[in-house]
C-alpha cells in the first residue's frame, strides 16, 4: 500500500525474493509505456521522451522507475497501472522524495 503523503514511489528492479527482475530493460519499457502521461497531456512527439511523472533510473546500482504522485492526481488509471505492474511482478516498492541534483 502506498500512502497519500509520498512525493515519489520507487519501483525497484528487485523482486520480493531478492532476485533481479528481468528483462534488463524493464524500467525503460515501463517508462516508455507511460510517456504520454505528462503535464498538459500528450503532445505530438511526446512519445519520444519519458514523462516527468514516470522516469527510469539507476539508484544504488539497481534499476528502478520513479513515479511522481502527480500522476495519481492527473491520471488515476495510469497510477494504478504502474502500481499493479509492481504488484503483479512482485517488485519491491518504496516511498521517498528525490533530492535535486547539486549545482556543479
């Protein structure tokens, strides 16, 4: 269960049993499917970039997808889709807040 206070939800590429989730490009595929869900809605060419609400990344050496809570507010069915993806594949999920990158 995800609380209503989390800024972001991390879907980790690690199963509940501790195994690495396959295929290795799962995070990019999931974020690609979610690319049209974005602030202002889908625009021509928006399928060519990830949505700011659903971004693949590597954290602590583990592939994950970071899902922003704004997705839930604007597209509840898309929010349910990503959380059900995690549940159906028995992926670990955690709540957190991404910190902005430090200026160099």
